[in-house]
């Protein structure tokens, strides 16, 4: 059975950057991947935020194994110092990678994995369990379900499809589900100044959340409001200290101030954004005018009457398809148990998470792995480069090369800038629009990353709904690329439990 099982392909769930990287690494080791993507195309989640420019440059967004697959095809590598938009990541990297024959032959789009189990066994059966192939049940667009037998499973499906609820205690508020269905609560990271512009023009828009995507959305709304009279912006956060939303001021670990953090503060202080602190959402009610959002505050209940609400409260993993797999998850962040303490956002940020691979990501069901943003569970500290190293190690382990699997390395930018994915995390995008363009088009030939959100090695560990600082970066003209960040200083070994004076 072992020999027969090892002749089977390896299932990869999700065809984003990490999923395609997993496939590339398997192909290099002579192992056939079988890639299932729920969307109609690769990078389906990224396509939904293609208008967002990423944190990091191309240098840190291209997987080495994928590059080796692409080079013989005549692929033109993007300028490594450039900061790509999500759409560019798809068009210039993921699409060409998906077209490589070895990848395209393994890729199944519009194919939703509905369950993963062991052939002939549910979770309770133990005898010879690790010798049995995995069963991956896949539903296609026509409603047909097919069972695939595979030797290993790598779940890189991300968290984009599972936003955190807006209510208190991690639960949806009464009326939340109905408000989403009615279109009164939008998708995260709406293209406010682009494709979705008409939807928000002249409207009273509420943003809930204090994380990276909240700040990005608010700045975009500020641009819209300047050009479209009648557009009104409200912002509700759970925290009581508004100053922490913009960074640490003179107490920051780095001396310079990011122009985006300054602008966000300016939009609030100048009255363009109406900020509501200590606001915990308790109910949503549809009205003739739009949506009534009720929240508890220290001064009693407050109701905000708005036209639309944009959520920015982060994401969480969907574990339902894994009910028959023996998982060992950290009880706090729902990551693999050994990884959980390393990424707990109370104590860690992106840059304080060490490189890790198959050994840390393993579960009781041998050869089953969760990688990429989903491996971080509810922790928003994931880096794309981290995911690439995860799946390189996993591919080595599946191939039986334990030495290579155990030798994990992770070379991040010197300042630890987070890269991409969007799962409500360090992999969130940088600012869009004129501010980003000005930074990217400085007189230097190598633009410096403009970072929105907590710095990768400094405290971007807080979930989007509880984040206590928003940062940005500015650059000095013609100096060596080095992001300048505000907020919790880089290199701290703690996340949202930190105080500015720490």
C-alpha cells in the first residue's frame, strides 16, 4: 500500500501564490501535483483586490522554484525593486506560471474542495491510518462531486473567503447576516476610487476596524470625498486611544514619520473622517435610509445611521472541510499547534516569527499540511516569503528528503517589510492612489516600500479589528531603499500586548 500510495499525486488546495509555489516545488522533485482552485482563475482572491499596491517589491514576491519553472519559457521578470499591484502580481507572475505546461496540466479551476479524509476511514479509525491515501472530494461548477485519491494534501486555500464578524466576542452582531445579504455591508477592500466609485459617491460610509485594510480604505474614501461633494466618512474602532491608530509620535522607535500615517491623522483632525472610539458593534438594522449600526460605548449605546458599511475586521480560517482530518491546532489562533505560540499576535509580529517548515506544520494525519495564510489561523502576521519557505520544506518532506525539509531559511528585507496575501494580515497591501505613486516615482531609481499597517518586525501582529496602530513609510530621496515606519518599532518580540513606551 505504501508503494502504491507514493505513486499518487499530491493535492494542493488553492491556486494563489503559495499554492502554485507548492506545485513548482513538487514538480522539481518529480512529484505530480493536483491543484484545485475554487475560483475561475488562479489568484482568484488577489483579483478581488487587484487595485491595491503590495507592501513589498517583486524581489520578495517571486518564489525561487517558480522562477526556475518560468525562466525557460521566455518569461520576462519584472523589475525587482518595483512594488506591484495585486493585478500585476496576477498578470505578470501567476498567469504565466499557471501557463507552464507542468502546472496547467495539474490545474483544475472552478473546483471547490468540500471535504478531505482518508480512503475508507473517518477520523475515529486508527489502524494503518497513515498507510491509506487521502480522499479529496471536489465539487465542480456543474454540481458534480468527484473523489480523488492522493498521497498527501497541502491546504493553501487562505482566509479571504472567511472575514471575521463585525460583532463583539468574535460573533456576528444581530442583523449582520441580513445586512450583508441586502448589500448594506460591502466586501473588504472595496475599490472605492475605481471600479466601485459610483457605489460610494455622495454616500455616508462607515468603516469598522483599526487594521491595515481599514486605514487603506479610509485614505481612499478621503480622496473620494475631496472630489465628490456629499461623501461622508465615519470610522468606528474598539480601542479608546485614538493616538495609537496613527503611530507613536515622538515615542516611536524610528525617528521619521510616515506620510500616510500623518495623512490619516489629518483626515480625522480636520473633520473629514468622524472617528468613534470605544465602539463595540452590537446590532444592525435596515432602515429606509440605509443601515443603522448600534454600538455600546462607555457613555451608553450609540446608533450611527449610514448608507454603507465597509468591514475591515480581518479574517479567519475555514476548517469545515477538514472535519475528518486529525488536526492538532493551537487553541488560541487555530494554527498548527507548534506554530501557534510563535505567531500569537499578543506577543509576536511578522519579523519575530522564525522560519519554519514541515516539522512545525505537521499534523497527526501524516502528510497533511496547512500552509500559507491559512496556516497562521487567526494571526495576521503572515509573510508571502514565509509561505514560499513553508511549501519548499513540505515538498521536501513529502519526497522523503527530511534533511532538506528540516533546513529552513528565510531571508526577509532588512527592515522586515511584510509582503502580500490579504488575509487581514501583514500580507495586507500598501496604500493606493497618488500617495503611493508619489513614493514609487521618487527621483531614486529604486523606490522604497510604502508600508501601511504595523511594520513586519515591529508589531503588525494585531488582528485587523483590534490593531492599535496604523503606520506608513516615507523615503529619503536617492538613499538606499529603507522603509521608514511609524508605530511600534522594528525588532520587538511582542505584538499587540506592547505599549508604545515599551
